[in-house]
C-alpha cells in the first residue's frame, strides 16, 4: 500500500460515503468504489459495512484506518525533515519568532544580514514559544526568538531584551498631547485618567499579553473602554495604525511601525524577557552566527 491508498481509506472512513470522499479526493466515485473493492479483496477482509446510507468501519477496518493515519503522519514528518535537510545544504537558515517580532526581523535585521550574505535564504516561521521550543528540540528550527518560557536542557538561551506593558497609539494622538517625560521611564508617561478617555485594543486572554493586561486592569481597578480584542500582536498594531484606538500589550521592537509608545503613571507593570534560543550541540554556520549577533546587538 502506498501513502495515497491510505489517504483514500481515511477519507472514506471520515465521510462515511464514497461520493463525498471522492469529491474531497478529486477522483471519480466509480474509481474510489473500485479501489475499495480491490483493497478488501487483496486483504481478504471487510473493512467497511453499510448501515443505511453510510459506510461504517468494521473492527479490523478501524484498526486499519488508525494505523493508516499514523503512517500518513510519519510520511509527512519524514518529508518535512528531508525538505529541511535539503534547505540546510542549500544554505538556508530557519528562524522562528512571534508575530510581534516580524516587523523587527524584516525591517531592522534582514537588510543588514543580506548586505553580507546575499545568497543565504532565510526561512521564517511565526509560531508560539511552545511550538518553537519543540521545533528547536527536533532540529526543525536553527534559531528561535522566545519569551519567558521554561528552560529546557539541551538548549542555549541568550537574552535579547526585557520588555514591559506599554500603550501604543498612532502619531499625533491625544495621548501625546497629555504625555510628559519622566526620568527613568522608557517612554513618555501618561496618566490613568488620560488612558481612560481613549478606546483601547487588547489581545485575547489566551495570549500572554492579553492575560497580563487583564491582571493589571484588575489589580489597579482601571476603568478602560475596551472596543476590540485580537489574537496576535500584528493584528493589534494594524488596528492601532488604522486609528481604531490605542493598544496595550507587551512592547516589542518597533520595526517599521509608525506608532508612538507610552508608559502609564503610577503602575508597576510586569516585565517579559525575550531570548534567542538554539541547540547547545548545534554548530552554527558563520551566517547563522552573524544573524544571531544582529538580533542580539552584540557578539555571540
């Protein structure tokens, strides 16, 4: 049996219908029906039985399809690994980062990198920190930008920056009019009362930024006018740039974004550390090392 044959059987099982499975697989109903007949004849076993208008797996059919799913998954994983190895041999760097870091990588890092290494291909992946850790451990990423996650053995962690919750607004907003400069504050400072006068955009509670914002709102009993919740930093920045409101989130490198950043007066805000992570046993190529040093802003 080849992989395509397993995919046919899984599709029939999932749809319980030859016609619907054939439609998904882009083959004719008669061709798929003949395939099922040949497969059952070859095995000498009934994999499906008909109940009314539906095809239902027999017990041995269920075992066959479950094993088929595993084989399909293993085949895809093997193909991914082979593709990544081909890419590595061709001079590709696999870089993972959160969505909020994309502008920073594209605008601030890659132009300098390509001036020195114009022939190297960068393969970027916007993933959560947990996904990046798994990809790094399985050698499917070369470098990753992660924030405040557990330290795992076998991985090297280098600090990139420490960020805290900030408020972002488009240039010329009313927040800038009321902001003041305070010694030691990373950005111009606005009062809580000023912040309460503008519509606010935050991230969902399932994200780290969204969770931290809600903790701060509850701790300081801030009565803010939240008009929009989004799932990622990129969408939040897009909404702020379009003038929908101010955004509150963990600060990230600005990249090419035309936003103004503000600190909030009288609040002790939680901080988040971001690390450049790679495998401890990985021998970094000169191009990987140079990319890492650009991200870190110092020698590796």
